[in-house]
């Protein structure tokens, strides 16, 4: 579920088995905590942009969050696209990053769930809820609102283009779980590739990253070489859950949303933060530490900055940017 939109479906939730205790009182007025020194945090959107906040649920010993990607940066690095809730609808809006003026509405739908730019910047693919179903569409990144429907009759979400734009990958919710599918743009052929969600294609390879839930209920990051049939767990932790893998432009780093535990005396508070790990699964590094939930990370096109959603600085969700220099 996306907060501020009662129509959005609760899809792509990852579970972290962490003790939470009573809900902590979060001081949203704080922009940056001591552990985040050097991040060079900048707020990109304003409260009147009505940025959607992915839902985070704390229930007993479980921490659940919406793992769908709801922000992206245009391939030329000049524009930020984000999901906005206005008038009981959710749609994609686009803002000039440098000017940071008003935003332009890009879709005219009812309940957009998530989306991604095409590698050439000409298109945006997105999923939209319709009743109990979610369907994948493609529209132009500029100009017309006309949409091409890609899938129908299923619960599909988290679309992402392959680097050569010959395929659109997406997650499909079925009775036996969630799996990654691909849509061949040339012949309209659909193929089921692997178990998982949040597909992130790997440029220059017949491979993709995805997140999976293990037997203990924690999210893991996997790399799937679908041509060779090789599957490898890149990131797993007995105390944390990870979702939403996002590969850096140079292919060396992966961003992920992960669970963490904050301590206030003897009280534990389960939280979501942004993590980075090398593409081979080494050098896991926690980047954010704020008690506000940090979600939906996206790389700048030069790989030197990271955009993400947070309620830090106020109780309102906004898109923030931080430096990346590991």
C-alpha cells in the first residue's frame, strides 16, 4: 500500500523478523543524524509535490514495507520522476532536478503503483491497479498521455526495461508466490524466468537481480543468470531483510532497502534504511541511519548520488538526494 492512496494494493512486502516493542517517537524535524556525516543531503521535492510514501508496517515482531520503486531519474540525469498522490489518485509527475520548480504530470490514471524510465529516455513503463488486478503499461516520457497495455488479467507490478529495450521484466503475484516474468517487445511473448520480485536487469548480460523471501521470512538479494541457468544469493543476513536491488550505472554497486534496529535505552525500534553492497556481495555498508523510514533508492546517472524517499525533516514524504563515495 502507498500512503495517501487507499486504492493502491499492498504488493511487494518484505518481512523482517525483528523485535519492535512499543512504537518509538520519531523526531522528524531532524534532517541528518551523526552517523550520516558526509552524505551531503539535499531535499529535491517540496511538501506540495505530494510524494507518495511507501507503507511500512510494524506489527508485533514483524517489519513489512512496500518494496516497489516509485522514483526514477531520466537517462540524461536532468529530471526526477516520482509517484504523487493528488485528488484520490496516484500518478507519475516529473520535476527538473536543477531548477526544482513545479512538476509536470506524466500520466493521467487512477492508481499507478510503480514505474521505470526506458534506457533511451523515450518511454516510461508502469503498473496500475484495477480492482484486484495490476497491469503493466507503457507511455511516452514526454507529450501524449496515450498508453500501450503490456499485460492483462494478472497481478503484475515492478516493471523494468532490459538495457537493449528488447524486454520488459516485471513481477507477477500468483497463488504459489511471486515470480519474475519478461515481455518480449518484438513478438509480445511472455516468459517466466525465476522466483522473486523487484527485477533489476544487468546491463551487458543475460542476467537480473531480484529480491526473494527465504524460509525464515527475511528478504534476500539474488543474481539470476537466466541464459546459463545459474542463480546466486548476493546478499543475505540472519538479522536483516533486504529488497529493491538497484544496480549502479557502472555495475559495481547494488543499492537495497534493508531493515535495521535502533536502540533507545532498552527499547528496540525496527527501521528501514538504505544500504550499498558490491555487486559480488562484499562490503555491505549502511548509508542511512535516521529513525524516519528511507525507501525506494535510485541512482543518479553518473553514480555519484542517490535519490530516496524519506519523511526526515518533516512528517511529510519527500525525495532526498545524498552523496555516494564508497
